[in-house]
C-alpha cells in the first residue's frame, strides 16, 4: 500500500498545461507526497493549491466536465432534428387537412375548382384558390403554411388537386363497395341518354339497404355504347361486375 498524497487533477490534467507556466510537481503526480511530510500537510497542500500548474490543471478538469462527448452531441442533434421534422410534418398535415376539406366541399357540391386565369394578378383565380386564400387570411395554420412552405410544396397545384380528388374517389368507392357487398339484396338500374355528340351514355345505379336500414342509391358507373338493346346493356352490366362493384356468384 502506498501511503502518500497525490493530487487527482494534477495527475490527470497537469500534462496538458505544463511548459509555458511551470513545472509539474512530481510530489503530487507521480511520486506522491511522503507520509513523513504529513505533519506539515496543510502547509504543503495550501502551497500546491496556490501553484499555477494546479490552478490550470483544475481549469482543464472543469473544461473536461463541461464537455459533452461527441456521440452524445450527435445524439442530441439527431433528436432535435427528429423533433423539428415531426413538428413540420404535423404542420403540413394540418394545412393539408384544410386543403382536402375545401376540395371535398367543392367536389361534393358540384363546383368547378379551377379558374381560367390563376395568376396572382387575376381577380378570379377559381373557387379553390380563392377559398384557400380567403381561409389563410383568418386561419393561422394555412397562413403559416403559405408564408413558409417551399414553392414546390404549396399543396394547391392542379396536380395535387387531381391527386386528392382521385384519392377521395378511391376511398369513397371502397366504402360503397363494402356497403354494397354487405347488403343482402340490391337492385340495379340502368338508363341511357344521348350526350351533346349524340353518343349514347349508360348510367349504372345500384339500390340497396345499408346496415342502418337506410335505403341507399349509388351511381357507380357510366359507359358509352353504340347500341341500347338488352344484349348491349347486359354487357355493360357485366363490365361493372368485372370492376368489382357487384359480387356475382
Ligand atoms: Zn494539484
């Protein structure tokens, strides 16, 4: 057992501060202060504590304690970035909810979305852009979205409008198919009419009772045809069946 006194900070950090400020006292680093000097320990320790090397070594020790290891710094930066991305995603999602609601409203009520001139100088940019712009004047989420989003991620382009309408359509037909397939009985109505080009168009409508015992009528398909005899209409019905609308056993 070594019965000597060492200075922890000088042993660990004095090598970093020696040179210009003085010599490391080996009595506190490698050799240790002998037990015979312990009767003067207070005096010896006070002198060492006041030395420049010890003070600088103590500062190095404090610097070391305040340092965050690089892996922890990277983890912290990654966590902050992940948090920022999550917040951004939520803001984008909230803006998109509003845009989807406007499109759903216009489609449900049979209104055109687009205008003839949609530039910023147009006084009628179409119902969709006009309503979205009006909303953004009162809604902080949309305002923040348009103030900060990149020009290629406004979510109001014609392509996004078409994507949203297409997605709504697919969600809606899947729901109607589920209801229709769950119904015990249904009837099919088909009717034809000429369009502007004198081409016969045949609409297919199904009628059924849903789980809440409410009668539902759903327009499910439209096809053009050259003939409206029974055989041609039956072929159109078979085509609707092939699209999965009707379960045919
Ligand atoms: Zn020391």
